[in-house]
C-alpha cells in the first residue's frame, strides 16, 4: 500500500492537496474518486455544465478539463521522477491551458471520457513503480518532490475541485 508522503517530500504549496486525501488504500481512493466525479458530471445537462458560480470563474466543463489536464501533467511528472529522471520539470499555467481551448464547445460526455481515460492511465502506472521509486525525489517547477507526493497531489487536487464544485456550483 502506498504510504502518505512525509512533509520533507514536497513543497508547502501542496500541503492542502495532500491533506485532502483520506487514509486508506490509495488505489481504492482513486477508484472511488473517479466514480464520484463521473457520477456527478454525468448527471449534468450540457446547459448546467456551462454554468459558472461567479463572473470570470471557470465553467463546470472547464473545471473537469482542468482536473484532467492537471492529472495528465502530474502523472507524467510522477513517471519521470519514479524512473530516476533528475531533469527539472517545468511548471504550467493552468489559466493559459483554459484560455487556449474551447472546452465549453466539447461535449460533456467527451470530457468525462477523457477524465476516465487519464485516470485509468494513472492507475495503470501505479503497479509499475517500485517501492524504492515511490520515495525517489525529483524537481518539478523548481521544487523538490517525491513520486509518492505527486501521487497524493493527483488525488488531492481532484478532491479540491470536487469540493469546490459541490460547495459553489451545485
């Protein structure tokens, strides 16, 4: 079972995300979270998925696409660090990702399928990482981080946005 990372394995920026991941089997947590996200977004109409809780905020479609894009990037970082790559991995600007794509024009069912595909790819990566590799450190966006901390960031980031959707959008 994947152990929660210690505080010296990641930047304080990620503390909130990692803190949102409940105790328990990490793979089960990812699977449950996938079911919750798919269930929530699959119940929305296209019109509901275009809603924003305030002017200038992302639509629900954009939120789901952001969760997916971030997991895709974090899984790539996890792979590189777990495999021993010590290259400083660059950051990314989430707002540029949203601004340069028309997620509101993409069918909600396609966005849900994309999230599922990325989550399944993340889950498929997990068994290929050795026990030693989980604690391997690399650098992402100029900060040291372990492979397992990135794994926890993936789950915590998705949970963070799921919480926002439930609190502010629904």
